[in-house]
C-alpha cells in the first residue's frame, strides 16, 4: 500500500506562542513541521531539510523575513514562501510579492486560512522551479502579461486596460484554476481601506472579458462560479 506523503513545512517566527500554536495546527492538518526563530536559523534548516514550503514571518531579529527571502532567491532557491506580514496597503503587498514571495497573509489571521494558502501554493508550484508568482512575464494562449511594465498584449499587440483590471488579470494568471472570491479581489486589488463594493469587481471583470474577447457563456479564460466568485481556467506559463 502506498504511504501518503505529508509535505514538510518550515515555520519561521520569533514568537514562541505563534510557533507552538501554528505547528500543532499544521500537524493536525496533515503536514510535517519544523520550526526556526529567525532568518539565519531558517536558512540553515532550508539547506539541511529541503522543506516543501516556508511560512516566513517578516519582523524578526538577526535576519528579517524579507532579507531571508532575498537571500534564498539570490541562491536560485525557489522553495515556495508565504510571508506573514503586518502591512495593510495594497502597494506594500505588491512589493512583498515582487521580492519573491509566492503568497502573503496579514497578521492576525485564522490558522485555517493559512492551511488553505499552503495547499493552494503547493498545488501551483513545482519543486526546484520558479513559480508563476515570481515570474515577470506570463503567457496564456495568445495573451501575454508583462508584470513589471504593467502591460497586456494579445497576439503581440498591446491592449488598453485600467490599472485595476491589470491587477485582477495578474492575480488570476498567478493563481490559475483557483476559486477566487470577490472579497479576495477587493482585498488584493483595492485594499480594505478603499470604500468600494463588490460591483466594482464585477465591472472590472466585464472590462477584462471584453478585452480578451471572451464569451461569458463559453469562457476560455475567466469562469464565473455561481455564488462564490471566479476561476481562471486557461493554462498559464512563463513567457
């Protein structure tokens, strides 16, 4: 009988209470867990244990989470990383992802949400390969997204999109085949400090579908999940 594989998670945080609580929760959720209390200890454990994913706090002594992440990526180590941050601004979150993180979670958070994020990141990453989240140019059928320049091309011809629509497309293409709720898009693209409602999301989705020449009744790119949100169903690869 084949033994079930339990991914190894490296949990890095300088607060003992958080380490203890999250370690137990992740183990009960089916993961193996090893822990570190600062970035230097984490880098040593990555080299020794080769974890499947790293949950990395940002604010730590000796070596903070962002510098730890930079050193990993400079070593061409693409182990998936979820940053635990305390930022609330959308621009700061984008910066965290551009530094090489595969996802982020703002403190305080529900431990179950962390489990959901871990499983989602593990599904969309391949060992030893750069993830879609850290790739600068993405391609999906005839659509190309230049994440650095914030430009979108169809058959090599640039199309005009509002900045919010580009951000939504970016999140879709870096999270293919995942259910994404309107609440998540509001948080990620607008930020909770912005006083807009879910209709703003739907308006941008209409703009995206029109630009992509999408038929909502037979979608190739963006699928509507009734009473839930949206899912990007087209294949995505590095351009």
